[in-house]
């Protein structure tokens, strides 16, 4: 049995190898791809006819190489100018004058059948040609049967072919009836395409409504957040009105070197305490003699007077703040309390620093500092909150417009479809059919 076929520069095959499987091998492919050339190659190999047409265009030599499962190797070759040659299991055969070596038929067993000086090819069937003897004249068939020792088998083959043709005709009729049945079913099911299209359209509209509903939920959340911001804005506005009554705090004097000044002040206070104790201890003593240098004592007395004046000014400020009314109640006062606490602490520090700076007025002034007051930070936060409120107001207006457009489109669709095309339930812009399993299935169909 042939196991391998190799074609080199043979017709349309430049170099093609076929590994044949056990049993039946079928070659499939589009037209003009070289399927028939494989059959032609085996015919040329077995009969060695005139074969100048099989050489591939532009090639100098073509070959047909066949291997069998018994290990035999047969090579047929032909050059552009020359006669065909054979090589069977390494033995060359040339100058054959269109004959075939006997060794070839012993291996392949594919010779033409001779019957009364006529030759019949029973191994190869031409493309678009009838089965063997069916297309020949009756004389040729009778002559072949008369000279053939296997005539009975050929008659059986012919009868078997007729049975197959009869069965094929019955199968064709059955397929025609089945085709008519299928065409009838297709005609009945044709409206399903329109129904499916309408169902897909309803599903798309339902999905769009679901998306808009989800978007509406998000917008409602934004509206709630906007309401909270508006309430907070109202609280901040009330707080700003309360703060508008409060006079501007005094500017903070430069604080560079304040630590050293505080140390000097502490030293002076210690000296003052020491002087007071010394004075109490010396009260019982008689008047001392006249002191010539009293500049230190005069300086300490001046400092005491300055401290007394600062205390009086602080009391006056408290009296001014007492008539002020209580501020409006606030909802969210945690952050405001913290800010007011910071402002109060800063105010006390400012007042303390003012007192200390007045006491140390004679000390050289330090370099000026920037004034990043915490009140400016609060005002900046207020401006940022107002900007966010404006953005949320714009978003609310845009969302309201989108919601109105969606509502109008949905109401227009309800007017065009007052009843469900599937279940027949009434539809409205405020409620869709729901509640039971049947209506739920109708909703799913929409």
C-alpha cells in the first residue's frame, strides 16, 4: 500500500509531500489548487504516457516519488529535454520507449487490464467521468466482460452501484420533503424577528431607564449634600455677621527676641519683689541718710506705674465687650468652637504680648514679621465653601434639566404604548405592571 507521495516541479506542485493514512485518504481544497494533479501523477507513474506537459513552468526537471509500507521506493523523473526515467529501489531504468518496468507493477499492482487488444484502466477515475464501463459503449462493456475472468464480480459491482443510486434518489426525495417542512416552519416563525427586535428595543429602553434611575439616586445624594452645605453656609454667614461687630484686633508687635525680653522682665519682677521685701524690712528702721544715686529706684517705680495703666486698659476692654448680644445658635459648632478657641487664645496672647511690649518699649525694635492671621485662614475656608456651593448649584440645575428631558421621553413612550404588547396590561407614567409572577415576567419581557 502506498504510504508517501512526493511531487517535485510536477504541474502546479513545486514541492509537495503527502503522508497517506491507513485505509481511505481524501484530499479537499478549492478549485485549481492541485488535487487532480495527484491522480495524474499516479497515472503517469503507472503508464508512462507522453508527459511533456507535466513539467512545471520554468523548471528543468520534475519528479514523482512514491514509497510503500513494504519499504519500496519508486522514482519517476523527466527533464525538459529527454525521455522519462525510473529508479526502483535504487535500480535505474531508462530508454523505455514509453514502456513501464515490470518491477513497478509487481510492487504497485496498478496495471491497465488488457481485453481482446483493448486496454481498460480500472484503477483511476477521471474527474467528471462516469464510473468504469458505465460511460463506454455496450460493445466495449460486452467485450470486456467476455474476456475478463472477474466478469461476475463486475456485474455485482454494477448492481451494487444501481442500488446505491436508488437509495440516493430516495434520500434526495426525503431531503426535499424535509426542506419543504423546514421552509413552512421558517415562514411561520418569520414574525419572531420583528417581535425580538421590539423586545430588544424595550430592553434597551429599560436599561436606559435603569441607568437614569441610578443617576437620579446619585443626584439625590448630591442634593442632600448641597442642603447640608447650604445649612453650613447659613451658619457661617451668621457667624460672619457676629464677627463683623467685633472690632479688628490690634496688630501683633514684632516678637523676635521676646524670650530674652521676658527673661529681663522676670529679672525686674524679682528685683521688684526683692525691693518690696527690703522696704517692708526697713520700714521699722529710722529714715536713712539721703541717697545720692536713685536712678534704679526711679526706673522700677516707672515700670510699676506702666503695669498699673495696662491693667486699667484691660478692665476697660472687658466693660466694652459686656453689652454685646449672644451669638445665634449653631448646628455644627465643633469646628467653630475650635476656631473660636484658637481666636480667644490668640487674643489673650496678643494682649499679653502688647502689655509686655509696652513694658519693653525702650528696647530696640526687632525686624518686621508677616501677618498670617488665623482669621484670614477662616475667611479663605469660607470662600472655598462658597465656590463649592456655586458648583453644586450648577450641577443641581443641569441634573434637573436632564431629569425633565428623561421624564418627557418616558411619558411620550407611554402615550405611544398604552398597553403592554406582551401581556396586555395597562401602562402609565407613574407605575408599571408588577406584583405577580405573570406581571414580573411581562416586566422582564419589556
